[in-house]
């Protein structure tokens, strides 16, 4: 019986050496645990990590009188004869009844000691042991526990001297290990953190246009029951719809929607030129645009329940009246998990466009005409009117050009008065101008005028289109009644004259 106990104990120790995602090295000094993070992302130098250990099993080495060698003598050579045990009934019960049959437990007669042995030396694995300790049925709080840390300025975490035994360790980042601690043990820990990617569905968008963002959160297998917080910084030319749709999460716990909450703002910062003699920086544009910070928390129970899965978050923003032509409106995000913060990821920046046009004399194409009015459409015929509002009236300080921008849904549009006008807040597409009123003394243009809006239109108050009007009588367009009326009248006159001559000749003959 004693020999069997010794052999089973040794088998248990051998199986339980390595835990999940760790590499273990040991020496022959006093029992202790040192953990050196080796992270797949982020900087270990600036990351604080907390470790919680549980001494699941106590260990006696060489000195246990109930463990004998095969020849019936007590070992004295100090070469690794180990017995694992617990000293309370509730711990023995946890290991016997709540680990899925991984262990057998034997009471020592007359002592508060229960030996713990591997139930099946051929099938037991470290992963199975860790899963058993992590199960809801197993109560870790019944076992001696403690903590140790790696601070943001340290490169490793050290437990200090520990009693010999078998330990289960949890990292604040979710990594877990089960290991024999009979000497000083060093663990090279590999942490994989939650990660974030982001994209949007547009490169260009008009004012009041909707941009859809897709964010993916990849959750590694080794995570703790801790929340993930997503921080999203969005420039003030965009208005965020704070409702988020979530796909990919398991149904229990249900997590299908989330809500961004405003958590701060960023003030615009003007560009600064280090060398006043250079013109590399346009000081009229901010080096940092004004922005608003929003946060979204994915609860810890959702994170833990979705280990090894990817959550897809979808939400939208609208381009608003603060958008500036040809200046990017960006949306940047990162996630925080425990003490780890990911790098910022930025979706493709969204840009609004514009074009300039003038009403000119059709004959010389240079004389600017006042008094014309236009509407803007998205089709050559029919289509939808693109309503605009006046942003700045023509004046001597802006080169006598009136600036209009696309109206928001709740704004009332106005007619476009020219002279010279700029229309801002447009998408990259072809628009159509329809003249509703011509300058005094000039003919109205009958057909809509196409204007292709691109990154090249209106970048620096250049006139992209000239719309000419002509004086004089208006001639019908091709395909109308045109000169047909004159031919009809002429034919009637000719026929009438012929009939008159015939009647006159007959009268003369009579």
C-alpha cells in the first residue's frame, strides 16, 4: 500500500509539471515562483500584471514517514521522493468530487491528512487539471492563496519563498498555469491580449451622409473574467450614433447591443511651424482637430464566455456641418483590458468635397453676371434636389464668392444666388445645376448642367465651372416645334394664292 502511494504520487507530480501557455525551468533552491512575461503584443516594460496563486496540494519531500521506497526503507538520498496531500476534509472533498474524476483521495489513518493521486496516469493532462480548477463546481477559495505582482517598472514578478506544493496560478490578463513548486521555479509566460481592428464603408461622404463602422474584437482563449473597454475618438465633423450592434457573442449571456458613452473631449490645436521661413505647415488648419471621446464596455462575463471568439461591432456616424472640405474626419479606437492598452487603429478617413462655379456672359465667358438663381440635383432629369444653406455671403474679403453647404435633414434649403458661388459638403459624384432664374436681359439655360465633383474641384477657390447665358430671342431647342410653324404658314399662303389664281382665271373665262 505504501509503495503504491509513493508511485502514484510520483506519477501525479510528473503529469502536473506544465500548465497552459508556460515554459517552466527549475533549480534546487528554496521553493518560489518567478514569472517573466513574454507578450505577443504591447510592452512588458510598461505593463503591470497581478498574479494570484492557490496552493492546491501540500508536498512532503523525502521526510514523510508514510512514503517508503520499494525495498521498504525510508529514502535518505534527497532525490525527489514526493508525496502530495491536503490537510482538511473540505479540500479533499473538492479534489475527489469536483474535478471530474481526475484524482483519487486516500485518508491517512489517525491523521488530518489525505493523499492525492492521479486517477489515470495515462490520460491526465495539465489542460484538464486547469479546466477542473476553473469549473464552477470547484471552490478555489477553500485553498491557501496569495498574490504577487510585476509593476510597470519591473521585468518580472517574484513570489518570494513558498511552501513546497502544487500550485495553480491565475494572471490578471487571463493566463493560467498549474505547476509543481518543490524548488525555485521560473516561468516564461506568454500572454495573448484581446485585439481590435476597424474599418468603414466610405472614403467620401456628403454632409448628412452616413458612414458605417465595423469593429472586430478578437478574444484569446487565455482571458480572465474582466471587462474590455473600447475607446473611440471621433473628430467633430462627425456625429456619432451611440447605438452599437454586436454579432458573434454566444447567446448566454446575451450580448447583442451596446451603447457608447461620452467620456471626454479633445480641443483643436493649431499647427506650429518650427522654422518661420518654411511653408511646410498650413497654420490656418489645426494640427489636431477637435474631437470627442466615447467608451463602450464589454462586460467581463461576456468576455470570459466568448474565449477564443471574435465579436463584430457595427455602428454609424453622420457627417455634420463642422466638416471642412478636403480635410479628413477620422475615427480612431483602441481597447483596454486589465492593465493592457492596445495601439490605436484608425478606419479610412472620410472626406467631404466641393465645387465652384460662375454665371458669365455666354459671348465673352469672362463677364460675371449677377441675379441668376440655381438649384442642385443628383440626376440630369428628375432625381432628388440637394438642398443647400448659405454659409457665407459674397463680400470683398472672400473674393466676392458666396459659399453654400449641403443642408442637414432638419434645415430649410435656399436658392443658390450667383455671381460666383461655392457649394461644400458634397460626395464624390456628378451633380447637376438647374437654373431657375436668369440674369436680367439674358435667356435662361433650359437644360441642367453636369458638374463632376472630385478631389480636384474647389481645392483653393479655383472656378471649376462657368455657366454662360446669352442675350436675344430664345430659339426652341432641337426636336421642338422650331421652324415648322413657318413652313406651315408658308404652305397655307402658297395654297391660298394658288386657289386665288384658279378662281380668278375661271371668272375671267366666264
